C-alpha cells in the first residue's frame, strides 16, 4: 500500500438538453421577468477599445442539418491581448470589455451572432505569440460533454501560418475548419460536429 | 489561509474515460452530433486558464428562489418544497469561491416552460424554472425550489427522464466550464435513463445523485438535498519549470 492521494474526480457531465435556454437565456425563450437580460448578450459598450467585428456562427450536424437548439459561449482577449479575468497575470484588461459572450441561435436561420472586437495576441506556453483567436464552448441536446474549439481570423494569414496550435495539428488539411473568412466586418464560422468537414475540437 | 495571488496554473487533464463519450447510441441524439475524430490536445495557455468572473451585483434577491421568482405576488410554485445546497470544489478538494452557478428544471408535473415541450402535464403559472447564484468564499451555494417531476421523452418508445435539475457551473478558467444534471436519492428511474447511462462508471453516476439531508431541512417548510460539484483541478505553479505567466 501507499499513501492515498486526496484528489476528487471531476463531476460527470450531462447534456444541456433541449431546454438549455430556460436556464441560460431565459428571455430568449419567453421567460421574462426573472432576469433583467440574458447574461453574455452584450460583451462591450461604446468605450470599448478595438475594432468592432461580428462573428456569425452556425453549428451543423452529421446529416448536414443546422443545429438550432445549441448554445454557444465564447471567451477572448481584449484588443491588447489581455483577458478580463483575475487569472490574467500580465496586466489589467480593458474594463469595458468582458471578453465573454453567450448566445442562442436565431430561431429561423440558426445563426449565432456575437458583436465583439478583434482580440489581440496571447502567448503560447513557450512564450511564442498565438494568432488572434476566440475560444468556443458548445453545448446542446445530444452533446454529452461541452465541445471546445477555437475560431481564428481569416484576415490574419501570417499569424495563422505561425500559430503554435495550428502548426502543430497533425492533419494540416483540417486547419481551415478553424479559420473564419472575413466579409466586411463579419467573420463567418461554421462548426461541423462530424463528417468530412468535421471541425477540430480540443481536449485541453 | 487564502491565496490572494492570481491562479495561473494549468488544469489537470480531463479523464475522458470517466466522462460520457460523445457517441452514445443509447441516447439517439448523440449519433449525428458526436465528433468522430480524436480531440486535439495542447498545454493550457492563458486562453484556457483564464475565465470570466461575475460579481454579486448581478444577482437579484429572488434569483435563488424558484418557488417565487416567476410567481405572482403572494403566490408560490406548486410542488414539494426543497432546498438544494452544496459546495463547488476542484479536484484538489479545494473550494471554488465566487463562481456563478445556474440551474433550470421542469415543474412538479415534469413539464418545462418551453415552446418545444408538448408533454400533457400542465404548466404551472407560478413557475418559470430558472435560477442562479454565486458561491461564497468557501464554495458554498444554495437555492430553494420545488422538486421537479419525471417525464417521458422521445428516444425509445417509452423512455423517461428521472426527476432532475440542470446545472451550469463556471470555474475560474474557461476550460473548467461544466454542465450537468442533479438527480435525487432513492429514485429508481435514474438507473433506467439512457442519458444517465451515457456515463460509463457507476461511481460517476452516484456523484450526480443528491443526498436527502434531513438535518438541513427547514422544519415545516422544505426538505434539503445536498449536491457537491467537482470542477477540474489546477496544477500548482510551485512546480512550474518556466516563468509564471508563460
């Protein structure tokens, strides 16, 4: 026998289910009067520093159908590359930018729309700079454990080509699944849950 | 003694043999929504280690009382009155303070206040079904609600969900984020549920079953159920062999 390690096991995940919006975006599903507004609906205000951009995301299942009952949360650095978090050791982030957003999809189109600013660059574990990116968490009916991925910016080809995460991917033909092309001020990002174009998901 | 320095250690690797696999055909919705390729791993960067924090000013006075937060003045939701309480801990068994905990559930008849729920059981005009709270300095949380009902759902021709409350928990880092469901001690429906059974390890399922705690009941008012939640643990920066902050 050896000494015991006093560690606990992480609580098991369970699906968010089809009614996740009751809990996380109640105003979106017509439960009004409990919370004044849905949390994460606004990430910034007029004083936020940085270039205004829009992310339009879709989630697509293995049959090619658009998933409308998912919920997406995003987390990103401010324009200077700092996170608005007590765990950010490098300095104080823009107080007018939360860095965190949560959205349900448009009921008709299935598009998740985030109004945000383009993030600055954040270092990798070895100190090399990563390309600008947005961390993404997806939950839905049929997803047992929230899916983690990232969105990179299509108009940053040089940064993307040197990004430590993207360059380390074994299957370089999958890199485009993480890059959102830019049209005007909008980045369009389709997340494929499975199939030929399956998005790269992370276990980090 | 509290550690006031920012936490900058990376998180322990998630045990994916303990968590339910993405592809779990007994729960049919997973079949076309489960990634088939292996997820890609890399060491935690600040993008994973940091996360949003919510202040107590976010909370309204009724946010943690589902018996009244949607009810008309002077009225109450129908159903067995309960208090749910517990602690949010990490895998190091340390409390996780100041994190937002959100919850939602069906009413006492097993019906959700949602356009897509067509179950026969009626809506309760005084029950919305959502609430939230923030853990205190010791990781404690609690809320008041009514015990939800079991309900049938379209999977097999006769599958039922055991009574449950959904939880979404923030940690201090974005990759600690967890979504789960709490079940109730003694419910025989738990072990028949295809969603519960996506979890491979019986011990992991038992970790989702809240204990009836008669010592914490509110006499002549509400029974109490204790539900502790464990988030991923953080490595100590003591052992880091590189400069803090990467």
